[in-house]
């Protein structure tokens, strides 16, 4: 594995987690709640949104995290 590929993979992981958190917070603003009211289930919203972001970022950045 080349160092450029490792950097792209790290960028995909970090960006997807950040996008999942931002999307979750945006959803909370839209529905008028906050993470404290939603509780631990907040993680159950962040994880799938992060996975969806990771799939698209992996595709567009060519990080090859998922097999073709």
C-alpha cells in the first residue's frame, strides 16, 4: 500500500465521520431537538450517516476501502 493511498484512506475516514456528525446535528436542528434529549441513540444516527458518506467519498477519492 502506497503512502498516498494511506493518506486518502485516512482522509475518507475522518471526513466521513465529520460529515456524519454534521448531518446528525443538522437533522436535530430541523426536527427541533438536541443530542442531550435524543440520548445515546445519537450514535445510532451518526454511524449510518458516516457509512453512507464513506461509501461516496471512497468512490470519488479512489481510496479503495471497499472492494470494487
